[in-house]
C-alpha cells in the first residue's frame, strides 16, 4: 500500500520543496508518497544536499522537476506550496487535489555572504520546514495517529 500522495511546490525546486519532500519521507515513512516540483526548476542547490546530509538524509541524486511533468500523469491528494510566488502562480484548480496548503518559507537559495552565512540560512529554513512537517503530522485530522 502506498501512502497519501503529496506534492511540495516552489519556484525553483532547488531548496525548500526538495527539503520538504525529503523530510516528509524521513519523518512519515510509508504514510505519505511525497514529491516536489518547481514552476521554473533551477537544479538542486548544493547546500540543500549538504544540510539534509547533516540530518542523515542523502538526496545527492535528486533532480529538479517541472510541475508540468506531473500534470496529467500523477494525481496528488495534497498540494503544499512552500513559497509565496508558487502559491500566487499555481493554478487554483489542480487535478485531483483534495487539500491545498500554503507554508511560506524564505528562499535559502537567495542567501548571500560567505558559505558559512549561507549555510546558516539553509539550516534555519531546513529546521523550520522540519518543525512544520512534524506539526502537520501531529494533526489528528490527518488520521495518522492510532
């Protein structure tokens, strides 16, 4: 049995949505079938790979995906936009989606400064996404708790 399908959507599919997909997979196991995509895929940011590796999650083979790759090919029951641009630009009717959520996180890929300063931003966003996913998973309305 596969889990509930969920799509994390952001603009570039380089950081936030990649983190959310990997963290949900790690935290929820087979209860969800997570995926991620972007409106304008940019490639997975190397610091995204690095900060997830710090959590014991290897996404070194992950690729950025265009949301159009899924339209008409995959039905998602949950759609979660993780950036304001994606929330504003995503079609209001997405085939098959039963629940749509918007979780706004700043774009770590836009961070400037030294690599350590950029890493700090990536870690902050990773931790915010992880906390948001944990809170979502603890929601009794999802029916995940025994």
